[in-house]
């Protein structure tokens, strides 16, 4: 895709990977609006020269207001990045985990769907636009300590595939970004997490390819994406399951 001279809305772009990509899109020459929930962060980004709009992807009314605000100031909007996400460890033997699971699904999967639903008519009318969804390496190779996070991201992958098929012929392309662990708030505890700047540079290089890859796969996520194909899946899941030893249900007694 052309990453220059685009009109881009990064939902969930006030920190982490979203902010990294927002800055790189702007550095490439695109006009970027960042969406998020935290007023203070949005004000800082406004001072930095970004467009900024408040959005809570768990609230359909908030998503609709954000859409109206963005399209009022950027009627030529032609790129949406559905970056908003959250994740946490869960002990599935503790019924209290369900509240965490519900929040994760509401943000990661339903939030993605709400944003796409809000903008899809506009993007189809443009006849040349891009939706960048964000799944995860964990959606392909589970990390059992974060079961609902992985399930939500596997759902984003399946939804992206269906969205691409339904939009075929409209001029709207769908690219699925599949991050591995990256040194952000969610991935900071992983000693193997990729440096954020290196990850961002690799992602933008892949996005800039023509044609745009269906999946944006940096080198560090290939072991996750192709584990089943390569016959390493079961060994890697067993290795990643060692983190379960820290769960309260495993340490009782």
C-alpha cells in the first residue's frame, strides 16, 4: 500500500504499537488522526501535531461520535488501523476470571467489529482504501497464561479473513497485522520482546509493499504463525505452558 499522502485513523494510538505506527505514518507524509480514551494523552498528541479524537471501542455511541468527528475533519479518510487492545493473565479455575475475559473480548474482538462497522460504508464509497486489523502471534500459537487474549486475537484473524472476502472487488483491501511480543505495556515482561522502534520500522516496510501483504508478518512472529505447518506447535505450547506454574490454583497447598 502507499503509506504516503494517506488519511489515517489509528484507533488505540495513544501509546505502544499504535502510537509508533501513527508517528511512522505521519513521518512518511500521511495525515494522521489518533483515537483513544485518555484525554491527557490526546491533548499531548494534539500538541505534537496529530489530529486526536476520543473513542471508547466498547461503546457503540462513542464509536459513532468518533466516526462523525473524524469524517468531518478528514472527509478523505482512507486508512483505518484497529489497534485498540487489552490483555491479562487468567486463572481458569477461578470463576472471577470471567470479568477479565469479557473485557478482553469486548475490546479486542467486538471493538474491532464496532470500528469497522462504523467506517465501512465510507471506505467502500472511497473505492480505494485500507483496513489494517491487528491480531497477534498468540492467536496462532497460544500462550496458555492468557487464554482469552489468544482467543480474541484468533477471532480477529478469522474476522479479517471474512472481511477481506466480503470486500473483494470494492477497492477496500484488508491487511492483518500479526505482532509477536513487543516491548510495550502488554509485552514488557517478556525478555524476548522486540524493540518497539525496530518492530515499527519492519511493519512499515511490509505495509509499503505492492501489493499489500494479506498478513503483516515481521521476522519475529514467523515461529508463531507457522508453528503448526512446521511441526513445532505442540512442543512450543508445552514450553509456553511453563508460565502456568505461577497461577494461584497451581501454587495452593
